[in-house]
């Protein structure tokens, strides 16, 4: 067999296309930062979740002297991020490996040589950017994947590779398309390529498929406490307030503000049961524009008190056992817009104390009845009574309650936030019998 100097390099370069092109694979998004890193504040947006995948594929090469359409087998591992809001996909790590093969290379009409390719591997030098639509259809534009790889000529008995090596740098010159479908645990990539090595053009087709080693968790913020029963399955308790300025608010359930447990309802698609792959639920809190600070790690944390006044920013960061994270944010201001619950006294009849009826100053029975109303307010333990209303006017000591008819009296209480609650009852003044 003739020694294949420049032809060897061409053949090895063609083989290297397999894993180098694999690097031009899918791109999607990453949700987060490692558990040790604090999550972003609600104002700075949320990171993308980290997907990890692996699989196998084939690369068919045709070109000058190589390779009769031979399908080179290989495997890959990769991490990628996806920003679902924009559809931006980014492959952050792609490591590929080419199976050990012997390549038939035709350098003359009647002469064929074989080149051994061992320990072929490649990786991306920088993130590979692409896009995916709402259905997970992936597109990586030409020129978006820059890859570098290396192959050796022999593998030793102990598995080490040596005997000289060849390297190659490749940029895809045709679009890559595929499907990124974590929900169904499917990933596939197809790409058609051409490359020129030592003056020869090679046509390459890449077909690969795989599955997800790790899909990011889904962070679900939750709250538990008095008045928060609607969030028993998760959700930020904030309600949009259309005031000036409009902002999310939470109704106080304690005289000092909002008292609640922070609850994680996060789950993970990896594992046989809900949350099987989850490792950490970490909580962060900040007020107004101050940085968020770590406040604890637990599926249920608290109870914590959130005072009146500032805008509270809460972040739940959920991390799975392979380090993928997801965040859920909740921002609100604690307000008290609920009026006191007023209990009016039962209807009553009183005797006349002056000509034509009764007044509070002349009738102990009427005065005590007017003072019998009570009120309850979760944010104010002692709401203040306001003068009752008779015919829409405030009752004073000298207000005359005319005899002979049932009179509607409205009882009112105000809390410290200025909310007024009311309840009505009726009283009848009976004239003395003649």
C-alpha cells in the first residue's frame, strides 16, 4: 500500500466532519445559574433553563477519493439553552465522539488505501446560536457553528490514542434543522453540508437523534396563610391594582402586614414521580430596588412577615440534581383595602323619653343599643366606631328618634387604613300608653 500523506489528511478531514458537524447541532436554552449563584431579581428577568441531551447519529460523506457515501457512526453530548420568549437557542456545550473507523480512500484509479481514524472528537469553541419556534422546530443559520476537532491514527491497548494526529476547524455552510421536544423526550437534527479540503469538495449529510439526559425543573411559586387558600396549588398571591401607579398588591392578613409561608410547588419532568429529580428550593427576598438576599432553603419556608410600605420582590430558584435550575418570581406591595366586618345589634324597641320619641341623651336603653355594634378587621385589631347614621345623617346625643315607626340605623367602623365598613339594623320608639 502506498503511503498516503496529503490524501490521508483529506480522508481524516472528511471523517472529522461527522463530529464537527454534530457540534452544529441543536441549540436551545438554559434556565439558570448554579445553586450557589443568587438568582436575578424580578426586575432583571429570568434566566433560561439548562437542557442536557445525548444521542447518536451518522454522517455520510461523498467527495474526491472518499468515502462512497459511507455513514460514519458517532455519539454526542450537549447542553443548550432556550429563551422561550424570543425563541433564541444557544448550544453552550457540545462534545462529540467518532467511532473508530478505517476509511477507504481512492487516490488513483486502481489504487486504494486505508486510513485509520481513532479517538475522533470535537467540540464547539463558543456558543452556537440558532432559533426555535413554539413547536420546537430548530434552525441554525449557515456560518453559526464554529467547531474544532482532532483525530489520531491509532489506539493503544490501554485505550490511549497516539501515532500522530490531525485537526480541523469547520463552519457550517448550510442551515441545520431539527426538532427540540423536551416534553416528548425527542431530539433530532438534519443538516446538509459542503466543505473544501486540499482543493477537493466534499458533500456531507448529517442525521442524528437523541434523548434528554436532563430537562430543567419547572419552578412554581406558592403561598400559604390566612386568606391565601386560592393558592393551595401554587401561584403568586399578588393581584393587579389599577391604581395610580398601577402595581401588583396583596391584601394584608395581619396587623403588621402579610404573614405567609413560602411554598414550592416546583416539579421536574425527569423521574418516575413528581419532583423526583429536584434537589433544592431556594428563596430570595428584596425590598424596592435593593438586591435580593437569600432567606432560606425549603419546600415550605416560614412563616415570614412582609410589612406595609415597600414593594417586596421574591424569587424561588429550583435546582435539580444535575444543576439545572428554574426560577419563579413574585412581586407585590402589601395593602389594606378591606373594610372592617361590622355586626349591628339586633332590632329593638325602646320607650319614648321625650315628646314625640326618644334621644340618646334622654334614653339609656337607646344609648346602650346604639353602642352595641362591634367590628372585626384582620389588619386592625381595634377598628374605630363612627357615629351611626339615621336617614343619612350622623346621630348625636340630641338626635330625635320619632315614635311609632321602625327606623333604619346604619352602624359604621373605620380601620387604620381608612376603610369603612357598615351594617344596618332597626329600632322602634314606642309612645307611652294613655
